[in-house]
C-alpha cells in the first residue's frame, strides 16, 4: 500500500473558458506539457485547481478526464478533503472508483478540530478506501495545524496513510516528522520555496504550484537534490526563488494561472471568488517570467546538445 513516489508532483490548475465552463482543450495541452517535461505526478482538484468552485458533476468529470489522459504514466492524486468527514469519504470513494492512484486529504478547514477530531477524520477516510491517503497540512488556509505526533500516530496505525504534504512553513515540524515517521512514509514539501531544504532534510520531493510553469526545471531541481547534487539543486532553487515568491504575491492560484495565460497555455479565467491579478503585480510577474523563459530556452538547448 505504501508507495515510493519522489520528485516534483504538480498541483495542476483547472483551465476555464470565458463562459465559466471547463476548458478541456487547454487541460489536454497542460497534461501533455507535464508528461513531456518529466513531472513525477499530478494532483488534480486541489487548491490550485480551484476545486472548491467545481460542481459535483464537474469534479467527477475532471478526475475522469485526467485519469484517462495520464493513463498510468505518472500517479494521479485527487484532492478529496472537506470540512465534513462524510463528504471527504464520499469524495475519496469517488476518486478511487474513477481510477485515482491516491487521494490528498486536507485537514478539516474552518472547524478547527481537536487532536481527537483530526485522528477520527483521517481514520474514517483511511478505512473507507484502499488506495493511499496523503494527508495535507496547510494551516494558513485551514486554521488547523496537524501536529507531528498526530501524523506519526496515524502513519503507524494505517498502512494506507502513506504520506503527508507538509505546508505549515515550519521546517522544524517537518524535521520532526522525518525523524519519527515509519521508513516508508512519504513526506512532500507543500511550499515551493522550502522544497530544496526539505529534501536536504530527507523529504521525498514537493507537491508544487510553480511546476505548473516550469515542470522540467522543478523536476531537475528535485532530482539533483534527491541524488545529492546539492550545488546544482541550490542554483536552480535560487534561480527560481523570485518567481516562486511572485506566485504567492496574491492568493494561489491567481498568479500561477495568470503566468500560464501569459505563456499562452490557458485563458485568464477564474471562478469567483478568485479574480484577475492586480495589474502592477501582473507586470512584475511578466517581467520575471520573460527573463526565466529566455534562460529556460537556452537551458533546454544545452540539454538537447548533450
């Protein structure tokens, strides 16, 4: 049941048309973009995918579309968490039935459950499905931190609680999880800016926003770090640090989706309450994106010559 997935897993955006419908033509192109550029896995219907704005029908259609398109080339992980345990179970069962390789389950948001409530929530989900569960700790959005001891207790108790996306921004907390976890329990950084130091501590990689824009480069960054080539990994980390910071200058996924629209890969369309980026921020993003795309073109030419 436990997996040994590593590297750069993209939390993919959901493209929309001007009329609000899902833009499956652009979605098809995005999946190709990631498969061609060695992304190690795809998270669909997560925060970056604006899952909270999808209808139940759209949610199922998106999962079905991505699972079929990817066709087992890389793992497809579906965001299924909720502030209602019964809904999270329903979502997880649906994802499993549609062929997902794993589910990504965020801590219950808004409710602020106790330690006992967190254990009950993840336990009920884990026992309802057979595929792996990756816990998702992002207290900046949920107002609820999953403490290290809760993570370790659940990891030891359930074979299919297979990993965690740790996005607390607290490297000490991540280090404690890495120190105490079962050997085969996966730990992914949920913060692009901390992905490199996280892997240096022993993490398996990142579930990434910036990989939407630079899949090959973030794959390479994680690959270098995992293999111990820390100088090459550090150089890529520093090179892309500013664009990472700009991708969080407004609420995710506003900047990264804007970046993809500037690259011609999706339309600049969001579902309310997400909105278009402020013009001054968009200009700053564009300047950095243009600079990096020129460097990326040179980088890819060098790789092809080798």
